[in-house]
C-alpha cells in the first residue's frame, strides 16, 4: 500500500445529475478529517459532488490514533485502515495519493500538485492536519531523528528497534509517552526527556503526573522531568545521543521528537487565506474564501485549535450540513475535549478545567493501596473538570456531566465515588451509609479490621480516633478509612463523641498529625511530596502553604543526600536565601563565625553597603551585621562581593542553624574558665547549613556569668573549671523558657558530640515549626535524656547521622546563586515602558 | 503582537509553582506598578498587581498552591483568578488586588495592554 496510487473511479466524474454537471469538490488531505467530511457529505447527498482527494501520504486513509498500538506491536497496519480502496471506488472518488498539493489558484479555482497535476474545483476542502514541531537545536537534522505522525515514522521506529539499543523520546506528552511505550515494548532502552516538572502537564495535575511517572519508571523507562534539550549529538551523520542544558548526556540510537504539533497552514497561507494559528473558519467551516472550506487539526475555530479527533467529528457534521445545504445546518460551536493515554495497563483520564480555586472546589479521593487518584472540580454547582488515575471507569460519566453542564448539587457529596454510588440512590448521609454496613464489613483494608472490631474497641473505651488507631489499628496506616472510623465513633458514642482529635492534624489537607506523617514517611520509605500526598490520602491536589514546607523538611531529613529539595515548597526567605522586609526588599546577614570578624570582612560589608546604597546596616542580636534594603535583583551581586571576602550565608532566614553566640572566654576574660570563643567557632563550623524543624540557636559562655546568654538558647554551653555544662531547650522569643541541664562533660570533643546528637534527635523527632522549647515541653526532658543516654551507642549513632547529613548541606547557597544558579528568581521577566511606542525591553 | 494584547514572552520563562515580575514604568522611568505573573502547578497562568491588599506584600514571592498564593509577609491567601483575599477575617473580607487579564497562545503569554498600562480592570468582586 506504500506506492503512489491514482485510483480511477468506476463512475465517470462528469456524470450528469438531473441533467446538470456535478460540482467538483477537491479535498486536500487524505486523513481522518478529510475523509470523514467526505463520508458525511456522501451520507447527505451521494451525487451532488464529483470528488477528488489529494493525499501527501502514499496510502489510503487510516486511523492515525492507532499508530500507537501499531508501534507497540498490538495492531497491524491493515487493521487500522478506515477507508480501503473499495470505498474510494464505490463512491466514485478519485484518490491522488503520494502527491501533495503545492499551490492553490483562487482566481482560476485550481490546485496544483507536486507532480505538476492541475485540478479544477468548484469547492475546495483543506484538511491538511498538523505538522510535528521540531525544536530548533543543533543536530535536529541528523539521520535517526524522527517525529511521530504517520506510518512512515512508525516504520522508521520499528526498524530502529529491531537493531535494539537506546531510544530518547523528547516530549513527555500524550504522543511522546505512547512512542516511549511502544519502543520500550519493542525492547529498546527508553529515556523520556520532558521540559516541565510534570508529565502531560496540559492534561494532568502534579499528583496524577507523579503517579504516571512512578509507574513508567517501574516499567524500566527513565523519565527526566525538568530537562531541557541543548543539542542532539551525532556520529557519522547519525544520531548518537542527546545533551541536556545541565550538561548530562544520554546515548541514543534513535531520537523521537514529540514536543507538539502546529496546524499545517502553509498552503492556505500562500493562497492568501486568513490564517492565524490555524486556518480561520466560521461555524460552517468556511474560510475567508467562500469557495474554500477547511476542517480538522489545521483549522482555528472561535480562537481554538484542536489536537484530538473528537472535535473533528463535530466539525465534519457541520461542514457537511453546510456543503449540502441541509435544513438542519446548525453550525459548529466548539468542543470540550477529554484525554486518555493509550498505554496498556495505565488508566488515565482527564477532561475540562482542573485548575482549582475561587468558587471552584476540589474534591479529591486517593486510595494508595490501589494506586488510585481521583480529582473532580466543581464550580457553581457544575462539574468543570476531572482527572482520574488508576481507575477511569467513570471517565465517560464525568465527561458527560461536564459537557451537559447540569447542576450536580444533589449528588455533590457522592460525586467523587463515581456513577454507581452517586446515582444508585445510596444514602448520602455518610453516617447512615456506615450504619447500614454489616458487622463483618471491612473498615480498614490495610490492617484488616472489621466494623464489629472497631465498634467493640470503641465500646471498650477508645473514645477518640487516636485511641481507636492505638487499640485496634483501624485507620492507623494509610488513613483512607479515617472518615469511616469517625462515623463509627459518632454512631457508637452518640453525643459523647466530641469529634475532636486529641492532637491537631498537620493541616486541613490531611487527617494525620505531624508525628504520624513523619512516622509514615520513614516506615513506608516515601521519597517525594506527591508520593506522600498520595500514600497518605491528601484531600487536596497539591497541598497548601502549611503542609508543603513541612513535607519538604521531613523528606529532606529522612533522605539526606537523596531527596531533591523542592524550591516551591520553601517559604520565600529560604527560597531567596535572605529575609524579606515589609517593603519587599531583603536583608542580608553574612555569617560571622562565633561573632568574630576581621578588617577584610568589615571592609567588604562596608563596600557592599556603599555600592548597593543599602539604607541601613545594623549589629544584630545574634552578634553579626545585617545589611538592609537590598533588591532581589541585586542579591546575587551582593553575595558575590561577600563571597569574595570569604563570607558565606548566615542563614538568618532559615529554619536552620542561626548563630553561635560566644563570649570572650579564657583567652581574654579574667573569669574565663575555657576557650568559649574557640569552642563556639568550632561548633558553628560543625552545625552551619543544617536544616531543622525550626530555627536553632547556640551560645557558649566562658563561665556561669553567662554573657553569651546560653541559658535561653536551643543548645547552650556553660564552661566551668571542670568542663562543660550542656543546656537545652531555651527560648527567648515570644514565650520565655530557660534551658534545662542535659548533662555535663569533661572535654570539648564530648561537648561537640553531644551537641551533634541532640540536634539530630531534634531534627528527627520534632514537628515542623516546633522549636526545641515546645518540643521538650511536649515529650519531656526525661524522654530526650533517655533517647540520648540509655543506650551507650546512641549519642555516637545520632552524631554520625548528623555528620552524614551535613556532608550534603555545608555548601554555601549564596555561592551557587552568585555563580548564576536560579537566576530567574532574581530577574524581572521584562520591563514595560509605554513610550515611545509601548514596546518592551528585556531587563536582562 | 500588536493591538490589545502585549506579548511578554514564552511560557517556559516561569517554572510551575513560581511567579515572575514585570515592572511597568512611565516614559520618565517612574514606576506605575509591578505585575506578578504566576504559573501554577497544574499549568495555568495568572497575572495580578504585585501588591498584597493587606500591607502591599510582594505576592510574587509567596508559596503557590492550587490557584492561590500565600503572601510572604503575613500569610493572607489571595486567589490568583480573582485577586480576592480568601480568608474569613474582617480585614480580609472584600479585600482584593487588581487582576490583569492574561491569555496564553501558541506557547506565549499575553497581557491585556490597557490593564498593564495601569488601567487595571477591577477584579470579579469589585465589578
Ligand atoms: C535581625 C534580628 C534583630 C536585630 O536586629 O538584632 C532579628 C530579626 C528578626 N527576627 Fe529575631 N532577630 C534577631 C535576633 C533574635 C533573638 C536574639 C538572639 O538570637 O539571641 C531572638 C530571641 C531568642 C530566641 O530566638 O529564642 C529573636 C526572636 C525571634 C522570634 C521569636 C522566636 C520564638 O521562638 O518565640 C521570631 C519569630 C519567629 O521566628 O517565628 C523572630 C523573627 C525575626 C524576623 C526573622 C522576623 C521575620 O520573620 O521577618 C526578623 C528578621 C529581620 C531581618 O530581616 O533580618 N525573632 N530574634 C536578630 C538577628 C540575629 C542574627 O544575627 O541572625
Ligand atoms: C500517534 C498518534 C496518536 C494519537 N492518538 C490520539 C488519541 O488517542 N486520541 C485522539 O483524539 N487523537 C489522537 N491523535 C490525534 C489525531 O490522530 C488527530 O487529531 C487526527 O488525525 C487529525 O485529523 P486531520 O485529518 O486533521 O489530520 P491528519 O489525520 O493528519 O490528516 C491530514 C492528512 O493531510 C495530508 N496532507 C497535509 N498536507 C497536504 C497537502 N498539501 N497535500 C496533500 N495532502 C496533505 C497529510 O499527509 C495527512 O495524511 C493521535 C495522533 C498521533 C499521530
Ligand atoms: S523584635 Fe519584632 S520587630 Fe524587632 S526584629 Fe524581631 S520580629 Fe522584627
Ligand atoms: S502584606 Fe500580604 S499578608 Fe500582609
């Protein structure tokens, strides 16, 4: 079927119709929309037009979307043909395939093909589809770089796969992932390179994108998100690999470019038709020339271009109505689309608008055990969007609700459970539904706890959710049955059930407390924020400003050196490595080890103050200097100057080690018992850069006169003649708390070891935004002491974990920024000045 | 692009979950206002005047979640779609920041020129 064809129709196109000559309809594009339009026209009026179809591809019309199963080896080409040769013959259609139309003469009403063939028309239909977009990187023209649009592309990929080796797919959208799947089934080692952090970001949210990525990785594909292609590498004119902008190189025997499509408008444009993004058409698919119609992916209708087939069918109906002057010619009004990914074993559905917020309300359901994520978005009582992962059985139902735009308020509560539940007349009151369950109905799937057991445990005195979790383990694992257990508490205890959890949940997005979340992260080995949200059944798609920073910290603490910090989950100060001020500028505090400084540092600070016109410089309560009023654009330059004088970030902005205050100590002071200044400097070198649940302050005083105020610090050292008294849990701040004595040691080495161990215990156990003072009040000093000293190995083990984590942390964030990292955080996007001609200049 | 919409460049300039700023100046260089353009994690774009209705905090520097930004200064939650403060507090109710109409076309971001130039359209509630 690959040779050019020129099918001669059985009927003569010049045939008479009621004595009149038939009008000549020429179709450019023998693809899905062009042929469907012809079918629709023939169904309305079989004799009105003498039809000629030009196709650039040397074959009959086939179902393009099934190229994915062909690539995957699940279908053969002959199984995906829509219109076989006989169809053209039976309908007296002249098919000119393998010959692209290259020009339209609108005055003469003819088209000219590449072969030189000229064909006159009365009506012309453009159905040229789309062209794959090729990113303009060096190497894009090498042999072995292919797109994924037609059968020839599939043939090239299959041929490459037969030789085996590695494939790189650029683009993690629908098309790219289907290509990757096919190539991987054919035995290639596949890497997907995707620019955005989320796969299929146009259809999926972060949560579903993460699940998809995890599944594809489990199948052996390598998925690189946030990866930008710099160059396609070649050897002897053939592709050999891909280099990313961050320098990584991935070897490849074939590179598939699947980064998007552009409506194929070149022909229409050169004929002078109105073309914007696509060929502009009206509701009857007529272009700016009344004799020329257009349909399919090449058109732009009411501002929209489509890349899926469903809209084409509606367009073709409207077009045929108009082209045959059918009475019912209503016209095309646009389409709502839905997406499914055709990768076997992955169920994924997305439709409509799923950007949450304002009037729009998210309903999220997650079932970690079954790998399920469902999100529906309701606005003004109507369903406006849906994302389903893992079970798409209800996709059609949601899509229908969405398109009909009916009021769904009546089934709002049950909507997320799907059609069977919502329309099955099931009691909508959750308590009533739970009351109706039999005693042996399973409540908690993770721990296999039945309703009877939970009720017995409540009757046995477990009057709160925590008590139930503690006694019979129901809802203690993934938490998805929390609602059911709470219903049982309400039903069993009646008015006695206060409904209050003993401890507050981490935030409104979850039913778990900080402690439970921390424990689950460690026990389940969770490794990423979207994974925690999925496994612990977060009720929002991407969390909130409270839980994101907390989860980021918990993961960072649990996975030193492995977890990749999520910048978007950091409060502004930690993202900008400076303290935001009320006017939006920043303050900059360089580290001064133990409060010591020297002429070089002071000179550098003085120079920065002058060079950047800083309106104020101040000695802080933490024994160092604070430079105020720096604009975010100037921060990297300020840091570069401070770095040059040997100074690093003071982390005055971080939930991290702040300062180590010292006094002069035995070096100078007449009362000094030990070298408190020296010890403070050593401790600061050991602890700087560490992330903590909250800020952490240390001080070392040379004698009990305590000039460094060590007894209101998170960790304080009071030097005495016989050694060092180590004090913990002090707080100045809002609620004053003096330290407790933790222990007394004889040497500096021991003091530092206990300091490291205590910090690590705090890092591992405290809740996010809980300083040491409230942490110790909560767990009790005895518990802290026993965690450190009961087991003689504990201090060493904790200290080792702290040092291991520090080996990844002690790396000045300012130096990286000064060298150009994350420059976009500091630069304006551009600047607008309305004069002279309202044009813009890039600020860069 | 000429006409009503001002082309401010490709979508790739703003990472998801992030915002970037666009100062708008008079010919003499004085600032009319600064616009914050947000890219949410579900891949939508919104533009607001970069001034929290509470005490003028730079919203561009807040944490973005859903289509809401939490102001970096005192944690008010501001809707990226309407500019309204979402809290229930007496001060928050009715407070709102002007939004700048935005559209994305063929991978580029466009802002409504009249709103950019200072004639910011009032948000949903004020209208
Ligand atoms: C600059 C400084 C004041 C000064 O000019 O001296 C300061 C400034 C701020 N402090 Fe402080 N604190 C400063 C020393 C202190 C001290 C004294 C000390 O460290 O010895 C305390 C009491 C001791 C303590 O922490 O226990 C202190 C207790 C607080 C608190 C209350 C903490 C608490 O647990 O109750 C806050 C609020 C918070 O962190 O949530 C706070 C928060 C702040 C913030 C970060 C407020 C904010 O969120 O914007 C201020 C940032 C200003 C800036 O841009 O730099 N600052 N702050 C001091 C910086 C020290 C440094 O070199 O890093
Ligand atoms: C691999 C793959 C998987 C897909 N999966 C899905 C899916 O799951 N769901 C979905 O809804 N959509 C899917 N699509 C998209 C769907 O295939 C398109 O929306 C649909 O094919 C568009 O139809 P069309 O007629 O506008 O364009 P096409 O089907 O591309 O037809 C256009 C035809 O015109 C020809 N042509 C172009 N210029 C000329 C010229 N000057 N002269 C002569 N002929 C010309 C082209 O060669 C082509 O054959 C997929 C696409 C691909 C490539
Ligand atoms: S005491 Fe209050 S006003 Fe002064 S720096 Fe600290 S937080 Fe700011
Ligand atoms: S300025 Fe935004 S919350 Fe105060």
